[in-house]
C-alpha cells in the first residue's frame, strides 16, 4: 500500500494540536483513525479513514466488507486496535472476528457461536482478555416461549481468536454490558419486568475472575434459579434501559432509559462494598427523545447520548468529584442525521465523534471542544454508508498513547 508521508511542518502541527489537548497521537499518514459502521440489513461493514486535521471521512477501497452475518446488532474494537468483532442478531447468533489491516481494510478471520439466541450487545475488558456478549434467550427459550437471557463469555487468545465460551445466567432481557477500565467489574443492564408484569429496568453488577472471565454477583445483585428459571435482581434503572457506560476512572456508571428520556447515574462503591452501585444525587437526568446509546470521551470529562427519536447527540459535562452530569440536555442537543443508533469517539486524538444513523444510512461526524465538550459538525457530514446501520466503532491508525485519567 502506498502511503502519503507527513512532512516535518505538518507533523509539528499535528503534535502541537495533540499536545494542546493533553494527548499525543502518532500517525503514519494523514489518517489518524478508522471508523467502522455495520449494516443491520446485510451485515456489510462500511470502513472509513479519519482525516487527522478535520475528522472528515473517506471510504476505504473495498468497503463495505462482509461480516458473513445477516442482521448484526453491534460492533466492538479490540483494545489493541487490530481487530473488530461483529455481533450477529436474531438470525445469526454468532460473532465474526475481523482483522484490521495496516490500510484499514478488514480481513475475515473466524466466526463463533454464541451460547444463547437473539444477541443484543457486547463489550471487551480493557486487558483484551474476554469478550462479553449479552443475549435475550437461554437455550430452551424463544419469543414464543420467553425466558431468561444470559451473557456469553469468550476468552480472547493472544492472536485475538476466541476460545471456548461459557455462560453467565442473568435476567429476562439483558440489553447492554459495560466493563471497568481500572477495576475488574462487569455491569449488565437488564430491561426486565416485575412479578406483576410492569416494566422495571435494572443494572446487574459482577466481579470478574481475571483468569477465567467468570462473573460473580457483587453485593446488591442476586442471581437465583426458581423452577429451572433464572431470577435476577440488581440496581433500579428506570423503565426501559437501553445503553450503559462506565467512566474511565471506574467510579461512575451511566444508563440511558429510552422510554422516559432519562439518564441514570450511579456511584461505584469501593472497599466497603466493592462494585455495588448507589444512585447519584438528583438522578435521573433529562435526555433528548429516545436515547439508545451512550459514550464518554477518553479523558472522562464529557458524556454523549445518541437520541434516536430526536436525531441528536446530547452533551453533558461530568463533575470530576461527584460524576454529576450537567450541560446541554433535552431537545438542545447537536443535530445529526436521522435515527442515530450508536455514538463513539476515536481513540487517537479523542476529539472526533461519530454516530451510525439507521434511518439515513449514513455516519455523522462532529468535533468536540476539549475545553467545553461542545460539538461542531464536521464539514460534509453526514457520510454515506450501508443500509440501516445498527452500530459504529473506531480504531486508531497505528500506535498512540492513551490519555491518562486520574480519579
């Protein structure tokens, strides 16, 4: 592959920009990162180069790349930035592993079966040791005969292939999962119902066995079996929880509720009751209409929600001491293309944000102000991509240093 080399003046400009942001990013050319958006219609993965000066996207030759899946629901990047995993939906119940080439192109590696059906979300622990995939139905249950769901736990081998999976039983409708950056906890958000059939979301907390990936409930979370069915209880999370994220300091967890247009915030308890969650003061917080996904910038200063119904991204400033979110909310978010499903921030510079847009068949881009968190649309956004995009992920181009976040 032919590469355009950065001259000394251009490189100095880039380093100056990164230094001003408190980040250093090294790039082999003008591409600082890659964006990957997956289609729920045919499983194609649209791949883009990210321009380091503007954040503008240019589609990579050969894109879209096949995932060999029919209706993927999610896509996640390995911490080393060299592989992505595409999570199949109700027609697949599989995970596809794709290698990221030095030119950003994707190369198919392997495909793996999930231990249940109707997958919903996925996350990888920061060590890159385990992939966690939530699914709706344990074996023996279907939409016609619903029952509890679970989490498939895949060990990740040194070559990024997946090992033999195990299963963690959870509540009736797990829809999201998050892993801790600094501690070994995993949180599953469950869109459950109570005994009377009323919607009742909850967060289930688990301590991670760093050798096997196995999950043990933290204080406040119980997983029991009654009449051969799993019953789970955890921490209240509204009516219809949709997305979950933990901040880079591993002190705060946030969950969006798409039914009530709210953001729930939690403090993570330390030594007295490790991994337990307590609701933040003044929670929940207002979001735009129908929030379905949430992310935090690499510095842990700003939180962003993808508001599917409003076609906006909501911006929140996070108080470093309490984790309290404040700032732009409600209908005053930044407008993106129609039907955003996922929101992500590239890890190289940490200043370019992207959404996958289900109804517009595009990826929207914005640049965040590192001092305020405010978003400004990238020139020529939105960028055409595959049909019915279900999610988007990013990877840095080459080696880069991580932003250090101190509690």
